[in-house]
C-alpha cells in the first residue's frame, strides 16, 4: 500500500463518499479474540496463516463492526487479522468483505523500527481453489501504522453464493501469505525516504473541508474529492474514532482511484502530508505531519492518517464554532518510485 515516515501514521481504505456510513469497529488489539485462530508448524514454515471460522452464519447476522482473529506468529512477530462483512463502496448499497492485517502491539518494537512487508490477503475457495487474492506492500511501524489491508474485496452476496466455494458447511477461511519481510530503522531528515524526484513534483497545496454540523456526524464520513499534484484525493473522518469508542477522532487522507490512462501497478507516489483541524474564529489548530507513500493502483482508496488524531472532547471544547469546524489537508508530492 505505502510507507509513512512519521510515527503514529496508519493506513486505512475507502468505501462511501459524502454520506455518513455506520461502521463500528473493535479495539485495535483484542483482549479476548472474538473468533479463535491457531497456527500450525506448517503455517510457520510457509510464512502464512489460515483463519477458519466455523459457524460463519453467526458473523453474517451481525449488524456491523469488525471481528478479530486470535494472535498468530510469523517470522518472530505476532499478528492478527480483522474482518468486516458490512463494508460499503461509494454509491453502492451492497455489503462488502474487508480484511486487514495488523501487527500486534505485543510485538515489542522500538519507535524507530519499521517492518517492511509484502503479503497477500486471501479468501479461500474451499471447493474449486479459485481463491480471492489481494497483494500489498506496507511499512508497519509503531502505534496507528500497525495495520494494512483491503476495503471491499468482494460483495458479501458473492461470498455467499454456493457456486463460489467460499462457504462450505457453514465455515469460511481467510488468510495471509507473507511474501517478503525486512526489519529496518526509520530514516530521518533528508534521508527520510529514498525516492526519485519526478516531473510530478508539486509545490505545497492545501484543501479545506468545511464540516457544518460535527455533532450530527455518525460513523465514517467522506469529504468531496479534490486534486493536488495531478492526483485526486479525499479525506475520511471517524468522529467517534475508528474503534467507535468516542475517545479519539480518526482522520485519513486517501488517494482516489486513478483514471484508466494513469493506472500503474508499479508506481508509488511519495507525499509530505499535514492534516489539521482548525477553529474558524480563533487561532486554535491541531496538526499532525508525516511522509506517506501511496501506491497508484486500480483499487480505490489507498490512504494514510491517524487513528488517534485528537481527543473528541478537545474537538468539541475548542474547535467548534456553532457546531462547525474546518479540516485541512496540506499536501506536497515530493517524488515517486518504482516497486521492484
């Protein structure tokens, strides 16, 4: 998906625009895994993990939210998967399957350590072997950048079709296959990210998203699309947090799906990003900054941001003017690279 050179910068993927979609999520680290999972010696040798969920119909009956697997170990690090069967795409009322890989906080890494991983997320076809696969590259760091995955892999109705082979005997199997993993130290200052400057280099530009009634927002919210540096972008906000706890507001910048003529599965765009929430009257402003790498792909919604951008109480106490606030994305495309 991409890389981010700031601590606490995390990845999230897209669904719907300009609508408030209900999307409650579980806490980032499961105290008690909702659906048990286990790894075998065969799993460890293959650098992969399969999560078989029996009684799968009970999850299909859930109203919303994410379900966590149990912990599993690959290459000496602890991970878990998150599954959502109620995700949505823009302008599409169907439910979709979303799957995320998370590096557990129990994998005790220092703040300057980056886990660079290439991997596949899968839904296994248990009847015909025609698995649904999505391949990613992601830099896992501390705090909110510990997760990466795909939003809306396939429609739930496709998952449920008997001819698909995904559900057999009320069981369904999800998994991850690790392709490559390296552990490095994060680079800083001028050596923060090694990239090639291109003609696409842009001066810094800003987009302001005016939110008229913050207190009325529910679930996941989307800004209109905007263009900076020849690419289209949009913002997503979780006013009660990505975990729906009501403690922290979550905020992300996404790269929109490129036009067919601009798509390249091997092109990555490096962005210097600042996201801010501003008071329209006073000088109050809360800003977080990071270096983030976006993969230009045929999939929608490659994105980066902060799960704990700021406390919801602080937003309500200091940044609302008659219920309204401003969200600003300050973006500069500083280079690009090719995946090898």
